[in-house]
């Protein structure tokens, strides 16, 4: 019994592809990389609205959401996801993102509550390490 | 290709060289344990006549313009006519894009290529909730014929050909182009251009999908059938490897999956009862030009040879034009880096050179800032000038297929061909590409290759300058930004069009499309009637989504 209680459950991450763009190479690589690192990974597939992503995150009881976007719609979509999470009382789910995000947008996205943004050049290991340090399984 | 005694001599000399080499390597070993292409294909240190000893010049290499077209599809290639310089362009609304078209044509571009924004690509109008945040960003917003009219203002459609990267709503955009040209006084018999119209690679790689594979294929065959009779100068499909490669495929996978898609389209059109020699001459292809120079050149040469054989042997086509694989090339977007973006000019130049040495019919060169956004005018000018320097300064256009006969290039061409056939046979065994896609086969093969490449990058086994080697900071560059007033203007125009058109007629036309969608009658004449009445793209696509259902991403990873 004691051993079971102290055993932490695995970190659960939702990798989500919001918006209409079909560039899912990065999202799939990171989903695989996280799975290989021992996380539980749920991948939404493409073309998800912010509403669908938040619903999936709550239903799957995830600890973090990784948003991948390459169409330039990040300035609308990222804050929208955060707002919807707040509305559902789920703002303890950590939101992070990756994709093509110009430097001048990074600050404002972080200001709106995105915990980290992984831009081109990030290795899988770096992303895994960040998740381990910043996302804990929620109770 | 070689006499026996010649080969024997080569073998002896090679043995001696091998001995000397081993001695040298015991003191100074080679830099790397394996030398590989970007696709992880192992390359030997030296190629000799031995590597192509079985090559039959007349049967496998031959002459340009002659079966199997390994050396090119035209007898004179670039000595007769240069490739078409066709820059993929679309930004903001039709006004901004029209201005870019004129700018590029004035700077020596020789063909147009439209990039549509995501809502158009996916069959949504600008006023759809799905379009939020996306309007005008990755291409031009087009909702109705009105937008097409503005887009082509002052552009002579009897002189310029246009390529449209559009897939689920390809038939609708083609219909708009036909009606817009007609309004300019140019008939559908005269217009020339291409619609991408290749849904199979959407399921495999680019992922702008809307309907399930089978109804998607049906609409494509409608387009092929209609254009074969009515729009004779139009390329009805651009069977694309580009997106397959960009999604992470190897060069061999790009080659094999693209040609397997091509086979599926020919099968589908023949099932409809079309004569292969009527439609095959208007099939066109589109490949990536990635950073691994010789692998790309070998890929193009192998592609022509395989396709010629497929058309002649498998489909029994009789016209030489049906055997020809004509293709457009785009330099590899995925080889570009956001870091140290000026290096992208160099990458693009090498990739463009590979495409030209591989005998492309038309070329888009990426701009240095395209990892971030639509290119600025300054960046796109450098990209266009890269092609012009290649065409008019470097001398590479003076002779046809100059790398033919290279032991390495011929051996690599053979190797790519054999490996591609292995895949094609495997897909045949699965029952063809549609079945393979339904099983997720090409999708998983690509995801696997993409992951392997990323792992190799992370382990520094593969190098990208500025990313995992020679990493230095660079100041940010100025990038193109979508202005919010463009979105407002687009929404206002759409509203205005919907208010002033004959809505009764629109409804009637949509009814006809629904009927034809259900009873199997060719859809294209009905789509032409509908767009003429300013029916929107989404209004037509909504009918299809209702009749056929949507395709959603199975999310293989």
C-alpha cells in the first residue's frame, strides 16, 4: 500500500494542433519523444479549435498541454486556450508551445500565461527536461 | 557499357587502390564512421565503371525527349526554353497579392503561382469561426469570384500560366479561374495552368483534407474528365512529392509514394472509362529539392524513368506524351533555418541547381525569411534573382543532363529506382495507395523517418549549420506582417457580395451541386454555374461535407 501511494503517476501531456495548418511533423516528433521519455501522451490530431483542445485536456485529465502551430495564428489561439482553461477552472494545467514564433511575440505570449515556447533548434531532450522540471502530475 | 577486359583492368586497379587506401586509413582514418545522404542512404567513397557495369545506355538512359526520358523530357531542354520561374505567392487579400504578382512579373518571373490562406485551402470562408486568426496569413484570402477578379486585374491570362496550390476545393478555384478568364475575353480552351488537386498526398502529408479519400478521388476524376475535353491546356493534377518530403520522408519515400499516388489516379480515371492517352499527357508532378545535391538529381532522373515504364508497360499508353513525367520543383522549406536566416540564400541556391541539373520544367525558390512568414519584397527578389543567375550566368543550361554518365550519379539513379520499386510493389500488394493510406502505412513510414532524422540531429550525427553546429546569435530580421485592416476589408467585401448577388440563383446552383454529388454526374459544369453567381467556396464545400462526411485526422504518431 505504502509503496503504491508513493509511486507517482506518469506525467500526462496533451499534444495539440490548433488552427488549420497541417504542419504536424514537429508535433508528432515531440509526441513520440515524450512517449519514449516515459510520459503518457495524447495527441489530438490536426485542425482542433481552442474549445476542442480544452475539452480534451479536461476529459483526459492531463497535466500539461503542448500546442504546436506554424501558421502564424499563435497570437490568437494561444491566449484563447488559456482563457478557456481559466473559465473551466483548470488553469493549473500547464500550457507550453512550439513552432515558428517570432521573437517579439514570445514576450506577449508568455505574459498571457504560456509557460514556455520552444522555437526551432530545440532538441527533444531539452523539451523533455523542461517538462520534468516544470510539470508535476496533478493530484 | 564497358568491355570485359576494360572492367577487368578496373577491378585490378581498384584492388590496388583499396590496398593503398587501407594503409592510409590506418594512420589517418576517415572523418566519419558512415557517409550518408540527408535521407540516411549510405554513400561509398568512390564509384567506378564497376558500379554501372550492367547499365544499358539505349534502354535505361537514352536521349532527351525519348523514352525512358532519363535525360529529360524535351529534346533541347534549356537550350530551347528555360524552365518557368514560378514564385509561390499569396499574402493578405487579393489586392496585396495582385500587387506582388505584378511586381514579380516586372522583375522577370515567367509564371504565376497562387498561395491561398488556410481557410480557402480547407474550404472555409473568411467569415467562418474556423478562419479566426488565420485570414491572409499563409497566403491570399479568396472567398468568391469577386476576389479572383481583383487578384488577376491587369494580368493577361492568354499569356501567363497560373499554378494554384489548392486541393479539396481545387475544382471550385479552377471554375473561378475559368469564369474570370472568360470575363477577360480569354476562353477556357486558351488558358493554361495547373491545379494541385492531389488529395492522396494530403492524407499522407500536407493534411489539408476535407472529405474521405474515395469521394475526394471522385471529384478529382471529374476534374480530369472535364478538363480533358474542355480545358485542353490545363494540367489537371500536380502529383506532389514535395509535401511528403517536407513531412519528413526520405528521398526514396518521396519518389515512391508520389509515383504510387500517380498510379492510383491513373487507375481511377481509367475506371471511369477515360482513355489513358487522352488524359495522361496532362498529368504533372511536383517534387522537393532538398539539400543533398546528388540524391536529388538522381531522384528526378529515376522518377522520369520509372514513370515512363509505368505508363508504357502497366497502363499500355501509346503516346510518348503520356509517358513523360513533367515536374515543378520547390526548394526545400524544411531545409531552411530560422537561425541565421541569411544562410538560407545559399541553401536555396544549391537546391535550385540540383533541380535544374535534374531537368525540372518549373521552379520556385524559397526566400530567406520563409521559415517565419510570407516573404518580404526584398527577400523574394533575391530568391527570384537566384534562379536568373543560375539560368543566365552559371552556364549549367548549355548542355543537357550534364551529369549523365557519372559513375556515381548513374549508380545512385539505379539505386533510387530499385528502392522506389520495392515500395511501389509493397503498396500494390496492399491493394493500392488508397488502401495503404487507410491503413496508415505511408503516414507511419514518414513519421518514423522524421523521428529518426530528428534523433540524428539531436545527436549531432547530422549537421545543420547554425542549428547544431556553428551556432551564433543573429539579429532578428524584418518579417512581413498581416495588417488587421486587410481582414476587415475581406470580411466587408464578402458581406457585400452575399448581399448584392442573386441569392435565389445561388440556392438553385447549390441544389444542382448536391444532386450531382449524389447521382454521380460530372460536377464541374455545375460548379462553374455556381461560382458565376458568386457562390462562396464554403457554401459549395458545406454541401460536400453534408453529402460525403468529413475526414478527420487519425493522428498517427
